[in-house]
């Protein structure tokens, strides 16, 4: 397989409306702060997650555990019934 130049090879963070390369620690901090802001602004009603039937049971379990325990929302759905 050849190199795919359209694939991301490093995390990006948005700064002043533009994406720039970042370290993994910085990108995870930005994501964490975004989740925290969402929780503070009432994410229990506005935040949701959609899981995939092609993912493992363990990954789907972690997704529902995250949305319910961390975010505080019951808004979770999946395509398992298709």
C-alpha cells in the first residue's frame, strides 16, 4: 500500500479559527476542556452519542458508560437493529 497523503498523521487543534498541529497531550487537553464546557452548559439534554454495530461489544459498552457516567446523558443510540 502506498502512502495516503490525505490521512492525518498528527492531532490538530483549532486556534483563532484555524487548525494547527499539536501534541497528543495538548489535543487531549483541548478535547477534555470541550467536554467539560458541554457538561457545564447542560450536556445532559444536548449531548448524545451514536455507536456502531460493527464495533465490538466492549467498545459499545464503553461508549454508553462514557455518555451516561461522564457526560450524564442517556442520549445514546446505535444501528444494531439494521
